[in-house]
């Protein structure tokens, strides 16, 4: 049997295929085997590989779409939350302003009410003082009058005798009679 390396050296000559055997020359058989294996792998593995790549591509696209939808949903929820926050802040500001103005209004009402109550109490005090002064004056007048009357009665009783008493009565009756004549 001829050596295959010899046939490669002689480029124009191809040995006849009359016998079957193993070619043990690795350098001559490896490129052929590799090209056959690669050809088979490419021919049969191309569909499987493209299916795997297509499936992977679809999963990636689906994940991206889901992420975009989730992102849009999150942005929408964020905008809603911001709108609610603005609304709550506006309402809080309104309550704060209304609360402060209400507090000021209540404070003024309370001050006015206390001022009115103090004026009423001052008036009651003045009326009570005036009433007590009038009562005290009346009591002093009564005592002075009683003392003057007792003093006058004492003086009259000590100075008045029967004769003087009769003359006084006669004079008073005379004056009474003169008054009747004038009318």
C-alpha cells in the first residue's frame, strides 16, 4: 500500500480506491475530519442554534417590554403620588393658614369678651360702691336726724313748761287758721 504522504507530494497523482483501511497519518486526516464534522454541525446545528438564539432573543425582548411596562406604571404611580402630595401640602397650607387665622379670630373674640366682662364687672363694682355710699349716707342722715331729734326733744322737754306749751299750740293754731283764710 502506498503512503498517502507520498501522494500529496506528487500533486497530480491520486491513488486508486481499491482497498479499505485506516489512514494513520493525523496531519492528512484531521483537516478532512474537522471539515466534515463542522459541516455536519453547521448543517444540523444551525436550526437548533438559531432556535435557541431566537428563544433567548424573545425572552430578552419580553423582559425589556415588561421592564418598560413596570417603569411606565412606576412613573404613573409616582406622578399620582406627587399629585396627592401637592394636594395634601396645599390642603395642609390652607388648614395652617385657616388655623392661624381662626386662632387669631378666637383670640380677638376672647380678648373682646374678657374686656366686655371686665367693663360689666367695673360697672357692677361702681354701682355697688354707689349703692353702698348712698346707704351709708342714709344711715348717717338717719342717725344725725335721730340724734338731732333726741337733742331737740331733750331741749324742749327741759325748757318747755306748761305755759310755754300752751302758747306754742295757740300760735300754731293761729298760723293754721291764717293759712285757711288765704286760700
